[in-house]
C-alpha cells in the first residue's frame, strides 16, 4: 500500500490515521523508523502521540556509561517537538530490559485505551534488540482490540535478524525528511556516539524506500493487521 503525494489532502481525513500512536522502546527509536511519517501526520492535522518505554539511560557491560536519563529525556522531548509532536509519555522500564510480560502490556494498554488510536506503530518482533522485540510483542498484545497495527523497519545494528523484514506499507516523506534528520540530531548524546554517518545511513535508507515507491524519500512498515477505510 502506497500513500502518494497526490493523496496528501486526504491523508488524515482517512479515519485510519486520525489518531496515531507511536510506541518505541527508547528515546530515538520512533524518529529513526518513522519520524518523517509522524511529522507528516502532524502537518496533516492528525492527533499524534509518542509512548516511550524507558528513559533510555545506558551503561555497557564493561561499565562504559553513555548517557543519563535526564539527558536522554530532554533530548527526546526536543526531538518530538522538532516533528511537531506535543504528546510524549516516557515510562520507567530499564533501557536494556523492556520485557514482554503483563506489567509492560498493561502500561501500554492504559495509554491505548485512553488515546483510542486508529493506528498503532511499533517495533518489529524479529528485531535483534530484545527490548525492541519485546516492546513489539507487548504492543501487539495491548492493542488486541484495535484493528490497525504496523511495525517499524529496523536499522543496523538492530536489523540484522535471521528473518527478513517485509515492507508492505510505504509512506512518502519527501516533505518531512529534513524534520526527521533534524529530530535525530536533537539526540546529541547519540549523535556524539555515532556521528554524521548515523544520519547519512538513515537518510540513505529513506532514499532507498523512496526509490521503491517512486518518490525521493520514504518510510516502510510491515503490517501486523490493517483496517482499511473507504472515503
């Protein structure tokens, strides 16, 4: 399914996208996978809400500490604002250990039932980052009474799975690619870790998905389930 530039005017009048909930394990996951789509939805008048499972502070097995929770949250809020997103919830699960159990499912369930999304975006369950994979499974469970759930395309190193990602829904982000890249740059602690090559890699992926859909830039999603709407 391709949403083309010619259909921009109808993008959010289609009830499928009226209330879009984006769920991420960490503060930068949503921007990486779907920042252009989120910005397009905001511009088109949709209600957009971010739900992030952890404050995203991170210490490696060897004791190397990469960022503090308050820094990550501040950067995440700046990134969301760059996309025009005003509603962002940050939960307190450990960055490396978001699990797929009832406490996590119900924390998502609470937001889902309050927001009543017409579209849920979440991680891909075969992502090699276990917090991403568990967030996907917990989101699918929490959204069991909702008919539209689509999953992010992972990007290296998270995407190196034994299962191939199958892009089925494409969104044109020609007009919001700069918002996406600028949002990523708001994550200054991550940018310091990965450098400009990180941004270039994300742009290249968006360029490739755009090429597939005969646009310049695109984002791709795998469908868990999707309710179509005739307008």
